[in-house]
C-alpha cells in the first residue's frame, strides 16, 4: 500500500532539520551530517547533495558583512587586537556557524520538493 504524503513547506521542514516528506523524522545525524534515511517514513536521503550552497549563502550574507565590519573598525578606529578579539571574532562565529545547518536543511528540502538531482549526459539519440 502506497501512502500519499502531504506537500510540506521546504522552508519549515528544512530550517527545523526535519524530513521533507513527513516533517517528523530527523534530517541530520550530526551537526552537518545527513542521516541515511528518515526514521519515521523511511525516505532515503541519498538524493540530497546541497554541495557548497550553504557555505555560499553563509559567506555572502554572514561572513562578508562581518568582515567588512572588522575592516571598518580597524580603518576608522585603529582598534587594538583585543577589541577585535571581543567584537569581530564572536560576530564572525555567530554569523558563520549557526546558519549552516538550517540552510543545508532548507536546500535538501528544496531538492526533495523539486525533485532536483545530479545532471546526466544524454545518450545517443536513436533514429
């Protein structure tokens, strides 16, 4: 018997690290390591390959502004190293590490919803 699954929001399931099919099982086995399959519905996660997508978004929207802040702080105020240590380093860590997991979950959920998979070369066309 084939069960039909409701269409779930990739944003909601991905950001929460839940299975994109049932919304209940865990997507991750570790911090960024995907589980082999959902423990609730059995969805095989081998289709998922977000590659460098999460890192790209984190660098673009988190690290880049943090780095620009550090450069501004240095140029405008010639801040000593300890100021960078207590301002810039925590800012960089806070904008780089926490967003990785939700972004990876979101991209995996989007791959599932849109049935995205690795491109394949087409074979020769037979006449």
